C-alpha cells in the first residue's frame, strides 16, 4: 500500500473517530498502519536512514576531495634567539614579521594500492620589519604527487569490500524489521479478535442462560426438572454475567494494546474484520531455503563478520613486519620580491621521500596480536557455520509449520461448523425436554472450544506465513522479492 492510501486510511480513521463510529480494520490494513505509523516502524526507519547516510559518506570519501589550508595572517613581534657567527655566541634580537600562506589541494584515494594522488598549488608571503626590512613571495604554481605505504595495511581496500555490504545488510534489516512489525501486529490483531469473540460468546451465553433459566422455571412448575437442575441453571446464569464482565475488561485491554501499537488515539473505536480462509499455498522447503540464503540479512551479517575478522588478520600481520612508505612529487616553485615575480620562470621542484619503520625488539607483542587475530578468525568461521545451520533449520521448520497450518484450518473450520450444529440440536432437544442439562453444557463448551480453535488456527497460519516472509524476505503470494520502497 502506497503512502497516499495510508494517509487516506488514517484520514478515515480520524473521521470515524470524530463521528464516534467504529472503524473497520482488516488484517492487511492493520499491518499497513503498523508498518507506516507504529513507534517500532519509526525506529526501524531512523536506523535505516542512519545506515544510508553512513554509506553516502563512504561513497563521498571515494570521490576527489578539494581542500584549502591557509594561514590568513600571522604577525609576530618578539625577541628571538639567534647565533652570532662573528662572536660565536647566541644573542637575543628583536624580530617583527608578517606571514600569510594558502594551499589549494585536490586529492584522490586509490583503493587498489591504498595510496593517494594529489595536485596542489600554494602561495606564501613573508615581510620582515626593522633595519633590514624586506618582503618575499613564495609560490608553487603546480605540484603533482603520490604517497603510498609499500607494505602496510590498506584500509581503503577493506572499506570497499565491507561498507557496501553493511549498507545492503541495513536495507534488508529494514525489511526484516517491517516483517517483525507485521508479526507483532498479527498477535495484537488476533488477541483483540479473540477477546472480542470471548465477549460475544459471553454475551450470547448470558442471553442463552437467562432464556434457559426462564424455561427451567416453567418446567419446574410442572415438575419436568428437579430443584437441583433449576438451581444449576440459575448458577449458570449468574456465572455467565460474571464471565461477561471479565470478558469486557479483557476486551478493553486488548483494544488499548492494539490501538496503542498502531500509534492511534487511545479512544479510537475499532472493529476487526477477520481475514477469510486463505487459499492453499504450497511452499517447497528447498525454495524457501534458497530465498533465505539470498535475501536474509543474517547471511550478510555473517559475511560482514567474516570480512572484519579477515581484515583484522591482515592488519596485525602487516603491523608485525617492517613498514615502508614512499612519497614523491614533481612541480614548480619560485621566490621573488613581488607577486608577479613569484610566478615568473618557476624552477622545477622534485621531492622523493622513502621512510622505513623496522620493529627490532617488542618482546613478541606484534606476533601475539597476529596469532590472536588468526585464532579469532577460526572461531568466527566455526561460529558462522553454526549460526547458518540454525537459521536454515528455522526456515525449514517454519515452512513445515506453514504447510501444516493449512490443513489444520480446514479441520478447525469443519469442527466449528459441526460443533455449532450439535449445540443447536442439543439446545432444541433440551427445550422440548429430550436432553438433560449436562448434555447441553457439554455441547456449549464444545462449540466455544471449536470457535477458539478455529481463530487460533487462523492466527497460527498468518504468523507462520509472515515469519516465513521475514526469514526469506520474499512474498510467496506475488512471487517477488521484498524491496525497500522510496
């Protein structure tokens, strides 16, 4: 259901509430409202948005970045220590200077090697005041360079593997959360439906008990039933009224829980429309297992967990060896007393830097960290295998439950129809004096039990169906993969 239909449904609910009329809600409409407006839905949406912007940040980090580093103004007037070569001594001399600097740089990370390319340009100005006052401009019109860790840990490569996976997992986790909301609202829906049914049964029982008691009084006058049976009928009428009061309390509680979960006004009157008996849908276990492996966010979480453990092994392994870094740049620079001169006939500037970091003695710290990371990776692999087996078993059991529930609904529906017919017949026989009170009570209990069993079977069917949707993120009715709707 799209946003327009959701808003229309909410409008009709508010309109019905303002007119003090009951609002009819089907199971599908209740699920739609919960997925759109419940507090649990708001939380799931915000968690997804957080993951979305984290992924956007990652993508932006892969693009060229333009930065400006500058010292707009630096003025100094102080005494500083200088070496006097004529006297071979250090002396304090007064210094007064003005300095400004700016660097405009364009850089690009290279994921494959973990290095960084850059192009920059800079300009500096310095002026000294005093007896030997002078000014200088220093410029680098253009410089191109590259820096690279030769044997070190490449964080860019691992981010490229993990970050898209994290976002994909977050998107599927959002769908998973929506299906969890559907499961929860189904429980609230049928809890309210059960409470409504119990209330209706209690109300019918009150009416029936009063009627039977009046009939019993007439039959007692002609000695058709005993005093004991008449008192039993009166007791049944009293108990029926007490049961009705308890059923009313339970109905109000169930109604409050239902409308609260949908994030509706607590005084909104709601009447439920039970779903029809579902059509037979046979789902093959292998098919459901295939969709679960492909779409379930837990499988992506296991893959992410494995990649992060492998990343830590790579990090500790690289840090236990010697490290070397290379930085090279080529460009032009010039120094002059005026601005134009700083850009006239610039000289070539070449810079090559090689750095080495060699661990000599660390008492086995780096080696210990590397071994710990490898052991953690092995434990992670075993743990993931166990989790995958458990999840696959849950999928197969849910499929079997779902397929079995369809047959149970048919049996429960047939039992309810038979129990109702049997009660009506027994009631008529009791009225004409051909059935005793025990038979009538037993028949009534069987009818009530059959109605409860049918509603329970209907609830279990829809819970199994939506649990299967949650585990597979697949709609078996439309034969489509569940996707995030923008």
